[in-house]
């Protein structure tokens, strides 16, 4: 257990859990894209400690990258979300529902999707909440039959 009460994950553990290479994690840390939130390892021989939210953020980036989103585009997405939400890169990636078509990344809030990359802030799709629609139709159909 580390100070603050959160269990930390070493770089080796992060590699095993997320599939991110140590070189990639090091590059992200050095460039300031994603750094460990618990211990940034200010010197040699000190192990970086990542929090659980860091792990989620890392997986989000890896999954979006495997879907065709370039690293340059990921930086733009994070910059947009940070400016919009006022959170760290880790926090926006670990708390924002994102979808991609391989060309753009969309932020999903309720039934609205907003472009974060190609046309930041522009509505992208209307998400039809099928579960809510089915419940509403079932409820009305039951009420009609009961009447």
C-alpha cells in the first residue's frame, strides 16, 4: 500500500495487466502524455507506481490505437478532453466513454456523441438507447392490454 491508501502497480505489473510495453510506458511518461499518478520515479532505480485509473487510461489508449487512431490523434483527443473537462489526461481517459470509427474518436454522454478529433464538439451520432426504448414500448403495451 502506498501513501494515500491506493495500491500501486509497478511498470512490470502494468505491462502484464495492460499489454503495454515498458518502452511505450517510458515514452509516454517522458513525453508527458501519460505519467504514473502515484510515483513518477524522479531518479534511477526508483520504481514507478501506477494507480488503477492509470491502468484504465493505458488500456483506453491501447484499444483506440489498435482501432486505427494514431498517436498524434490520441494527443489531440486528450488535449480536447482536458480543456473541456479540466481533468488530467489519466482522469479524462479513465472516466470518459469513447467510441471510434477508426478515423474519429467520439465522446459519449448519455444519448449524445461529440467529435473529439475531426470536428471537436460537433455532434457526431444520435445514440438510440434501445434498452430504454424497449422498456417504454413494453410498458405501454402492457398498459394497453390491461385496459
